[in-house]
C-alpha cells in the first residue's frame, strides 16, 4: 500500500523525523549514540590508515564515510554526524589535542585565562559543514540526518579545566567564586553554538541534538541557570532561524529535574539516560512529548536475557508515547556486533 505521508507531501517518509514531530510509530525508529565509532572494525581500520581522531573529524571524506558505516550494517533510522563537541572550543581559539588513553586536552585552561584572550578561528568548522554536505548526498531518503553540538555547560567544563574531570569541580567552583566569568564563557559558547547548529541545518541535517553530558553534576539552582536557561535561549534562537527543525535535548543525569527541563526549554524531544525509569518519564513528562532512549549500554554489551528484559521494559513503558529507541549514553567500544544485530531484531520485531 502506498505510504500516505509520502503521497501527501511528495517527500519520502522519515520515521525518526516523524516521531520528533510528535507522531507515534510502531515499531519505534532507532539509532544509537556513538553508533559510528570504535566498536566497528571498519572504523578501526580507517582510523589506522588516516591517523588520530581529529584527523578523521576534520577530513570530510573520512568523516562522511564513518557517519555512513553503521547504516551499511544495521537498518538504523538515523545517521549521526561524526564529529566531537570540542570542535567548538577549538574554533573559539583553544588548542585541542587528544591524548591516547587519557582523552582531550584544551589549552589554555580558562580557569586561569580570560576568554577574551582567545582568538577565534571559525574556519576550523568548515570541514564539518562539508562532511554534512557529503553525507546528505549519499544518505538514503528515508534516513533522518542528525547534527549535534555540546550544550554550553558541558563544553565550558572542558574549557575551564582544560580536560575532562569526574565531578567538574573547576567549573562548578567558578560558578560560585566568579559567576560573572562563568557567565561570560557560557555567553560566547551559546552564541557560537547557535551559529554552528544553524550552519549544520543549512547544509543538510534534518534535526539536531544538544548533548549536556555533565548536567547531572549541578545543584538545582545551577542547573536552572546553566542548563535550562542556556538551552532555552539556544532553542529560541534556532526556532527563529529554522522553525521546522526539531531539537533533541539530552541532559544526562538530570533525573527529577527533567520535568522542569521539558517545561522550560521547549525542546522537541528529550533524551533519557539509563538511570531514568521510563515508566516515570512517561508519567511525569508532558503528554505527547517525544522521548529518546534509554537502554543501558552495558546491557547491550551483555546481550542475551539482560538485553531482552531491558528492551521489553522500555518498549512497554513508552508504548503510548512518541518514542525513539536509543541507548542511555554512547555505545561501548567492547560491544559485540552480534548484540547490536540482536537489539535491532528485538526493537524492529
């Protein structure tokens, strides 16, 4: 039978995009955070020939290939741009390196240096936009193309400390000791993030996600100020420029603060991390708000009965809500390919 949405619009049906706009689809569309990456042997082979992570992220040919790799293996409904949230501070003028086994390093750390000392080099983002164009040209018409950026708070934690940290103490302390300096940093990140996501939309992505990976480290008052207020401003600015483009908010670790986040930010969908009870989310979040998630990545590593039980629980809890099946965070490097195949079979039936 012809697809009614395709007949009505003349455009191919994109199930994931439809859910982001409030439709309920059965089975739910799916994609996986970090689905393009280290668990795939073809990614590891390409990285071995091309160099380090940044070499890949700034090489449009390689980055487009990596974005498309998981879609050749699995019938995912979404493609996520291969890049990193730290390209934004790199474009703001910080030096960025990735140290094997230790993670990213940014200098100079803004805990000691003022942000006005940085010399922006926004042309560093041009290869990202070229990657978007290349992926868009090759992507199947029914696949939703997702762009992304880090949320201002999470990006600021790396810029202030110069690296990742377990409790984000440097950035949190700055919020207490010198809130004006933290606000100045967040102001610049917020403005650049709007421009960065807007360019991604202009060059081909269908929707965007804001990753706030360290939102859970904040007190309620700081969460309101640094996560909710900043996200709400970005959403407002993007809606003014691109009113038809859905925005997914992913405030990892927000827990009970998700209700306020949903009510005040006006994101089109909320990503749930693995610590959130999906039944609670269905009960407490606004009726009809699409949610995304929230399988524990370690359940996917385990496979078998733990995976089956976890998937069934999520699908049952969110059966009456627009839902995109995903992980509660990024896929683990040690995830067996056959477990991803098992997950796809469980979700798509």
